[in-house]
């Protein structure tokens, strides 16, 4: 957890790899592509607000 401008925040970092199991256009069989990114969640009075501006309440 981090504090950003005095607000509690979690940042979910992810890395995903995808391997082609068949030829796709000009991509050879077995091509591996890796994607990465992050999703920040900020604490609000009603629960955690995700990057989609949806509130995920704490139960």
C-alpha cells in the first residue's frame, strides 16, 4: 500500500505472456508476446475504487 496525496492506494502490477498455437497472419507458430501494465485502486469512504471508477466495497 502507498499513500498518494494522503490517500491510501494499492497498485496491482501484472505481466502476461501469450504464445501463438497457430500461424496468425504474418506471425509464426510459437510466437510469444508479453504484455505488462498496472491497475491502481484508491481507498474511498465506500470501499476501493478501481481504474474503471467502480467502487468495490469491503465486506
